[in-house]
C-alpha cells in the first residue's frame, strides 16, 4: 500500500497499542510501520467513476485500517503538510483534510490578529 497512484502512504483514530514516536527507531521512516503497507492501495484510493455508496463504504473500511495503525498521527500530519490531494491518509479523506487545513488557517489568522495588538501595546509601553 506504500506506492499508491502518486507515491504516498495512508493512515484514523488513535489505536490502543500505539508506540510513542520517541520509542521507535529514529532512522526508519514513519511509513515503514504503517499498517496500510499490507493492504491493497485500492482501499485507500478511489477508482475512477466510483459510485458514491461504494466510495463511502471503501473510505470507512480504509479508516478502520487506519484506526489500528501505530503511525496514524504521523501519516495524517504528512498528508496535511504536503498536502495530499487524494485518498485516505491518517484516517481522513481528502475532503476532511481540506476542512482541517481551513480550520488551521483560520486559527493561525486569529492568533496573528490577537498577537498584533499585544505587540503594539508592548512597543508603545
């Protein structure tokens, strides 16, 4: 599953038996531990002209795989930072990742707005 259509990896909810990142081999890339490496790429990436019901069912199955993955968080962050435009990564679909990215942008803008007046007060003070 490591080599989907555009050389990407996937991974959803935090599994009970996660290995903390600091306890893993720091030289090995995170995706070497991805559960999806053993699954078919088709589960994580849509075939062309996939009916909606089939897509939703496939995405839920992919998210169940992600839910038991020890590197789900790393995978999700990878997909958000790239950003990966297709597939299920870190338990999120492309549409769900767009929502997360939009929320992060709004939060960052709000933090900048609130930081600006504090900096102006400190400079004036």
